[in-house]
């Protein structure tokens, strides 16, 4: 039997805890030098079995040396560490009155404390390393575990896979250890603390610590014991760590397998033994041709040593994302008698990662990475994500050609990495450091060891997983020396992966091995690839760790990035921000509005009902509690205003908002701790302010703010305390009215610290100036009234917190969003090109890295207007990375001249795989094919048509129809066909669509220009349209001409101006030019009822940077709820996100076309539509086709409702069906990178035509 090379040495740098009681100090959690006490050195975890058979079966629940302590624990939540029950950690402490909590779980998801969403900002006052002493929620956990008899004389380890943020551990009343680092494992040796039989475990978890400043990720800020808690026993001489390296030869054929085992001896005498390593394939056959790897060892008393074994493996099957071949490595530790004292298995893969000559390679092959960033998030469980959900995520990714995950911005749960090994997913494994609000921490030496500790724990934990191909040194934590230390530390632990990168916003960081950039436009990315950005001697590959932020209806422009990624070797790919929308499933509690408007308030966060002035009041904790109202038009108050309420405020060192409609609207707040302010905003902010003393707080006060058109007046306890002259109007802002929040500034996760602290009662808002002495009896002008006496539960919704961002390409429940189809398409691993389409000759480029196309099934079909007329299969033998030709043997179609013929080719899975079923489509393309046309004679129209008019209307009539047109607006009043009304309004010319999530996000808003914008009117292009009055255009006919050509045709020529609506935010004495669109229209009515419209659109006056759309909106009867179209589909698509949708013939309904984005917005567009038919269940409807391909959407909600709603529960079905037929639609772009220039609809002179046919 061949012996492997073995290396022995004492690890002088290796430190182990010695199971002695540590000292807990009150300031531990505010001291950057203290981030662990009493912990074992990080290592790769394994379950220690006592037999080879059990180790190979690897069933942890049957392991005699392993316990999972998950389950119901006793739990006590308190507001600060100072309020922790005294001596709760003692075994005899009476916890019978405590609650029980599930472990693992985030306690916020179990109803304790307050979940908070932040991006850059901290959710506490920003003062590193200090954290608040007045509010630092602390969870006290207790449970018991039993030490079996066979654990006597063994080392017993307690391991927490995730516990956040700071935690103290006691066993049997003794101090065991301390930990910081929420997403990294913490392990403690309990050998000197435990006893036979039942043992007591107590854990104190503190929500905020100095470590929180390195956990400032863009996500929900949650805490608790939220990952597995493990207890396991090992012999006194045991394997502490193991490290597997597979190193291929220069031809990437044969591999040297090296296995390092780190042995520790806890006995007072030296110990000898043997390490035995075997490796088995999936069939259980050993791949070690010369038998097991074996080596004797002798380890000193209380000593440590490393045993290294290696051997050559001839031509092993390689691990890659395409072929995730895994082997089972069995490691045995035997004593001098040959008895197995410890055995475990580890899944390994033969895989080598290198970067050289500006290229990142896997097993010597340059790779392209179609990646996503992925948080650990679940709508019910927070960051304690169930295993089945983790697997579902990876399956969805694989099915949509995603082959890479960046684990933003912390180590994922260990099971996730194991699943990536199994299913085949490249992982950029990220260290859990983000100090986005304090990037200078990366330069401070007192924080260095905390940074390094997080690197150590991650790399030791995951370095044996083949799926991990690149380490990431964290995210947005600055670019100081501490980041360099993170990388140096990791490289020392794992030299097998030379590639480290860092997710910073600084592009050029010399100590990373893979450069960005992030959030560059495609052309800049191209310049990088062409050597125009970095020095010529910079050999680093490029990977965009974030490049498109997919928020709501977005992810436009992906093809433009992938054009360059496929073209240039240096460009490895990128990871989209991000995978999962961060909604938390939340009960919807409403407060009835007693005013005639019935604008019920939605309770956000977790405020509490307390004693008020007239009954119940609502208490806001300062921790993201507020009440929000639908953006109802009645709250867009622009003239007179009265706000009235009772409040008992608490003092906070920042603005304390009582009620507000944005910063540029109106509201009453504590501007600071000493100043009460009533404000309105016109061209500028106008305030009535008064000073308050300390006696103002913790007492009830009657507050009123009144604006009567000439002055602002502020009243406290019925006394006027401030007056300010003003005779302008109040700006109408698109931000919601809130109690306890000012939504314009306290938004998008940038708000640091606390929000409102108060108890409030009896809130009233009037759209007139009211005499406050008679306000209790006043009813006129009342638009809002809450008395807090009742609340109602009305279902659930996805809360997005103060952040309000809805990143993600799948919804929280794992339903996919339409954008995911574009990811699949842009990154598809096969390219088709037509060489000789008439003879069916195509060039096929196999962009797989390792897979031959003969492992897939080729399929083709010929479609005529979407209907399949021919189909077949083909075989394609093209190795990975190569190009070949195929010939599709189709018959030349003979079709009508008005139809379209396409050849569609695709590759499908030949067989079921562990991530998708047989027949799953991998890649596809469509080509127009030459045809033989024949012409069909048009039927002679025998009906007659007549035209008439009166003072108000024009009437066009035929045998089967009667159309009525309003002479003032140019819109149809009626469109009757065969006795049925087909139209309830329109067609209305529109350039406004409901703002998409990117429009309401400030990030990237600079990319749509700054002209024609008004502060407070929105954050993006929607601001320009509101400022110019284009949200609601006012049509008016300037002139018209009506004449009858013959008995079969009537022509109506109209010159219509769609004028800007009056902008109330502009002062009456301010001169400005109006905007308008002139529409020169020619309506041709035929005797068969068909209508042909030619339009020339001419813009006048100031114009926005771009138009959201140019088109027509039809109000159809509600029964017209079915649609058939020939164009792109079946799912939603937009001009910059359409190539993932095939051209075909599709059917849908109004309900099915709805896309439930978490924030309601524009949805459901279909691009490149040749024709569409909207109809009722009787088959009656309208057919519309254009002279060029159209866009259309069918909505069940009005555009106004979609524009105003911030939550899906605010949507109310319209009384009719809304059909949008758009000549042009701007793309959706991304959040950071908005619509690329080519996808913007410009306000230019345009000509269009469509034909409308009732049937």
C-alpha cells in the first residue's frame, strides 16, 4: 500500500481556548479590541462519527456524538442590557414565567422589538464604537441539554452558526465565552463546564454592539440566535480542522489531491495514531488507485500538529457549475490499536481557480459569470431561511442560466454553500464587513483585528467547498488598510484561491485581485475591456460585483452589458443587485378615517395603543413606527389648511415628526428638541415656529396649525404662539401624508437613528382654515380624522420598512418576476446566427465552458403568425467554447402576404437533472425566413357610411355602428358596434405612465437631467413631467374638418392640443411657458366600421429629458377582459428588456396580465406587437394594429391609482378595463443606471398610424 507524503510540525501560531472561565466586562460590546472571548480557533466543521459506516451514511441525527439544540427555548426580551434579569444565567433561576421562542429565529420575526430596514444609514445614532444605552434590546435565552454517558472524557463543543450581534454564553452558571460577528460561526469548548446528565445553557444576545458598525448592510436589521446551534463531542485527541486542495497539472488533466488534517491533543501525555483518507465516487468506488492514504503521527501532550497527505489522481472528473461532480472523502483517526476514534466525510470536487493575463479561469477555462447578489431573506422567517427555501433559490437560478452568486454581504448559512456544491453554482463568498456609514473604520488600526476575525472565520469555514471560486473582502467598508488585512489573512489560510475582490465603491484598489467596476454604463465597461482605463501592466480580470440594480419593474439594458461580456476576455461578467425582494409578510392593521373621505390609515411598524386624551391614543416608539395614508387627491391641499391633534411628546436629539406630507408639502414637527414648527412649502419653506422648554415633554398638548391664505398660525393649548405671513399656495407633493414620519426625507434607508417618539390622539386635517375654538364641531372641509378608538385587521402585505426599496428579481414568496427571463436570455450559453437562412444554415457558438451541445436536444419549429406549421429535432456536436454549423431542413412556407413566418431554434435538456426536468429550455433564437406569398383579394365594402354633427358632437354611422366624437376634446363619447358599446372613454393621448420603482428612487436620478424640475415633486423623470404639467394633459380641439369621400369612407381632420395642466406649485406672479403637444390627426372611417388614425405629434414649449411613453389610452367596458396578441410574450417586456420574450401568438386576461410589484407601478407592457384583440366572453371586441409594431398593456387599475398607491392593498379595481396602446415606450432601466439613451422616448416630432377594427 502506497504511503502519501506527510509533513509534521507543531503549529506555534495556533491558539486554542483552554476551557477556562473567561471574564465578562460591561464594556465588551463597545470595545473594538474585544470581539471574542473563550472561542475555539475557526475551522472547517465536521460531524465526528465513531464508525466508518456511520460516517459514510452521514446522518447527523443518528450520530452518537452530535446534538442539534434547535427547538423551543425559554426567552426574555428586555429593552437594554441593564434590564436583564439578575442572575438569569444561573441554573436555579426561575424562568417558568418566561416566554418560549423558536431557535433558530430572529426575535423581531417572532414579535419582539422592531425590525428596521436601512441601506447606508445606521438604525441607531452613528457614534462608533458606542451604541445607545437607552435602547439596546437584549434577549435572554435559556435551554437545557443532556450529556450522554458516552461523552465522558471527551471534548464537547458548542457551536453557534449565526448569533447577532453580541452574545455572552454561560453553561451551568459559569462564564464560557463571548462573541461578535453576526453571520460567522462561534464555537466554544465546554469540556470543563459540563457535567453528566442535564446541563443548563444560558445566552445573552445584545442587539447593538461596536460590531454593528461592520454589519451596516442594505437589508433588514434583525437579531437573535438565527442559525443552527450545535453540540458535539470529540475524543481527547481529535481532528480539529481539515483542508483539501486539488491542484491540476499544466494540462488540467491529472490532479494532485492534498489533504491537511490539524490534530489536537488535549491529554497530558503524547499520543500516537494514524490518519487514513479515502475518496469515493457517487457509486461508492474508491478513486485512489493505490489504496487509502495513510500516515502515522505523534502529537505532543497538549499539542497541535498538521498532517499533510497527497497523491496524484489521474484524470478525475472535474467539478464545475455545469458538471458539479462531487466525491466523498472519508477521513479516519485511528489509535495505536487501529481502532477508529473519529471519522467524518467531506464532499470534495476537483476544481482549480486561477487568474492570469486579465482572465479568471476555472480548471483552465475562462468563465463568464451570469450572477446575482443574494441575501439570506425569508418573508416569514427573516434571516433564518429554511433549507428548502435555500434550495428553491438555487434551483430557480440554475433554471434561468444564472451560474454565480455573490453572498451579499456576509457569509450565508453553511447549508447554502453545500447546496451550491451539489447543484453547481459558482460562489463569491463574502466576508461580513460593511461599514457603509463609517468607511473610515477601514483605516483605523484599533478595528483591524475585528476585520481580520471575520475573514478568518469565513475562510476556515468554507475553504473546502469547490463552489467557492473567489473570496470577497466585504462591501462598502472603505478602502483602507483593514481591507488589505482581510485579504492577507484570507490568503494565508487558503492559498488555493488566489483571487480576492472587494465590493467597494472605489474602483481602483491595488490589493484586490479581481477589479470591478460597479454601476458603470456599458460603454465605460467596454473602455475598461479595451485597456483604456487601467494601466497596461494591470493583469487583473474584471467582474462587476454589482452592475444592474433590479428594483420593481426594472433591469433594462442587460443586453448591452452582455454584448461586451461575451466579446472581451477580460470581462468575466457581473452580479445583479439583487436576488430576493426584501418584503416581510406583515398583518395589515388599519385605523378608520372618520371623515367623509374614508382614507383609512395603515399602521406601520409596531406602535402601541396607550391612554389618550379622549380614550385611546397611539404611542410611537421612535423605532420605525408610523401611520401612512393613501396619496388621495383630497390630501393634496394647496390653498387653505388646518392640522389639529393632541400629543404627548418625548424628547429625542433629532427631528420629531408629528404629522407631515413630505418636506416640501406641509406638516407639524419638533424641528429640534427646543423648536416646534408648523410649515408649508410653496416656492420655499414657510414656517411658524415657537420655542418649548423641558416641561413641554411627557405632557399632553393641543397643537393646531392653520393656514388661511394670508398667514400661518401655530397654536399650542389653544394659544396662538407663532404667526408668519404668506399668501402663496402649498406645493402638491407626491409623498404620502404620515403621522410619525416625514416620508420625503425619512426614506430609502438613509435615515439614521430614531424617528418619532410620542403618544398622539384625535388627529384632524381640513382643507380650509378652521376656528380652533370650534374645531370639535367643525365638519366642513374635514378630509381626515382619526380618533384611534378602533383598529381593523385586513389581511397581510409585504412591508418594506423605512427603506422602501424593493430590489429583487423574485418576490419574497419565491415567485419569479418578469425580469428574470431577461437574465436567462442575455446570459444564455448558446449563440445562433443566420448564415444562409433560406437553406436553413445557422452558425452556432457554444458558450458553455465545459458542456458539448450534443448533451442537449436541439429543437426547431416554423411559425406563421405564431402558429406552428413545421417542427423537428436536430443533433449538434459542438464542444464547449467552439463554433459550428447546423442545417435546419424546413420547407419554404407559402403564406398570406399579411402574415409573418419565423424559424425558432432552441436547445433543451435531454434528461432530468437535479435542477430541472427533461425538456427545460436552455437557449433559443428566432429568425425571419423567406416565404412564398400569395395575395387575398379584399372584399368589396357594400355598406354605406354617413357623417353628421351638431354643436357638441360629430357622429359617424354605418349599417352596424354608430360613433360619437366630442368636438371640444376630440375624444370618443361612444363607439357602438352591432348594438354593443365598445368604448367608455378615450382614446386619450398620454405621455405619463405610473412611476416605476426606479422613478421614485433618488439613486441614479441625476442620469435623467435636472432641468424643469421642482424640489419635492418627485425624484426622477416623474418630477419633470409633474413640473411641466404632463401628468394630466388637457385636450382641446383647435380646428377640425369633416368630409365624406364617398359612400364607403368619411374623413375627419382635427388639430388637437394636449395642454399642460396648471401647476399649482408655481406662484401666480411667476412667468413661465406652457408645454403642450399638438396632434394633427386624420381619422378615416370606413363603412365596415374600421377606423384608421394617422397622427403627427408636435411638442411645444419646455419639454422633459424624455417622455415615459407616447400613446393612447382606451377605457373599455369591464367585460372586455381577454386579449390575444401577436408580438413578444407571454410575460411582461419593455424595449430595453424584451429580447428574453419570444415573438408569438398569446392569450391572456386582465387579471393574468397584472404584475404584483410590491410597490404598485407601471406594469404589463408587451413590445413589438403586430396586432392585438381585446374582447369579452361573447367574442366581441376591438382589433388594433399599427403601421409599425406597437406596445400595449391591459390594466385593471387606473393609471391614477397606480401612480398614487404605495402598497398593493391601496389598489382598487377600476370600473372599466384600461387598454394602453403606445407607439413608443421608454425602457425601464435600472436603479443606479437609468434608461440608456437608445431606450428613451424623445419629445420630438413624430408620426404614427394605427387601425382599429371592431368585431
